C-alpha cells in the first residue's frame, strides 16, 4: 500500500507518572526544545509536555490517574519499543550531562563501527535513550 508521509520526523509518546522529572531530564539535561504543555483532561491526560527534536516531537504524557510501570531493562528484556536515538555532535558531553544529573549510563560511549559512536542512558522512568555521534 502506497503512503505519503507528510512530516519529515515522527512523534513519540512516553506515558509517565513522573512528569516533572521527565520534563526536566529531556528539556534541561538532554536539551530538547520545549514547545508547549497541552491539557486534555477530557480524554484522561492531565498534561502533555511537547519537546521538539528537529522535525520530531517527544510527547511526555501524564495521565489523570497513576498507571502501571512498563517493563524496564533495555534491549534484552522484552520486545517492543525499547529505546530511541538522538544524534548529537558531542556524545561525550551528552553522556556527561546525563551522568551529572544522576541518570544511569547503561552503555558508555563506544565506537560500534568506523565513525559511529553510541552510548545509552536511562531517563527518570527507566526508558533507554541512545546517543549517536557520526564523525
């Protein structure tokens, strides 16, 4: 089936019970651009904080009621969405900022193939975020 994708990036939603800490991490530590907070209480969302990553948007969704935590543990624990990647120009600085903010570093910076370095950190809810740098 042919489909025209009308936006160069994509939106990713993370449901959280920890909206303040998640917003602080992605805005102040990772450096995503805060776009807005949207209230949608009529559909069970007390707030959705929208953060821009170039043409993509990260949506931090806090529901009206607390929800069960998802499966943590990164790549080898379960199927499904396990991490997402943010390409940066200084991977060492990105990881150092996360570590200074108390985020666990799950994979330290490593060159995985010539000119491509990656590292994995955890956000406040235990989701894995990969940083990638191309040199």
